[in-house]
């Protein structure tokens, strides 16, 4: 009887654990572009990342550039393209600190800590990239 209960419990857990398809099926505006870039934190253009709660925009990487943030517990990297509408010249999310806003008329605002929208509920979150730190160098990839 215990074995049957265990099998039913494990089956329930496996069936109820599904991949979050919200970002995959509804968030179709971003291209799946390979990202593999390094930044040297000693360079002047990245000096703001030495301080907690600061962000830096890096152009020509990913869909519309990337945003790197010092969260205080590590570094986070996000694609700077607004994932909630078609890509246009205005759809770059930029900001300073821990949040940024799209330049289009919808002015979607996002957290650079969670990637989620702020103010109004939006379907898609910012696309996150992996960040590995080795000394004063950050490797950003997907």
C-alpha cells in the first residue's frame, strides 16, 4: 500500500510540473540570438558596475543590446529589447539603477533584478542571460 501511495504521489508531482510556456508561446518578438561576450570591469565604460544597484547598457549584443546590473549579490544580464511588442528602433529598454523603460509610446518599465514588468502587468519578462564572473571579467552567454 505504501508503494502504491508513493507511485501515485510521484506521478502526480511529475504530471503537475510543467514547463512555463507563457514566455515561450506568447513572447515571440525576440529572436534566439547567440550571446557570448566578455566585459572587463576595470575598463572605464563599466566602472558603474563596481557599485551596487547600477546598470550598464552594452550595444550590439543580443536583440537590442544587453543590460548588465550589479545586484549586490552578483551580476545579472538582460536583453535590452522589449519582449512585449514587435522590435522597432524605439523598443530598447534603457535606464539606470535597477529599472529601465522602453523608448516606445507604451513606455513599458522593467526591473533589472527580476526582469518583470513594473506598473502594469505584461505577459513577457526581459530575456535573461547567464553571467559568470572570473576576477574582474564577466562572461555573458546564453
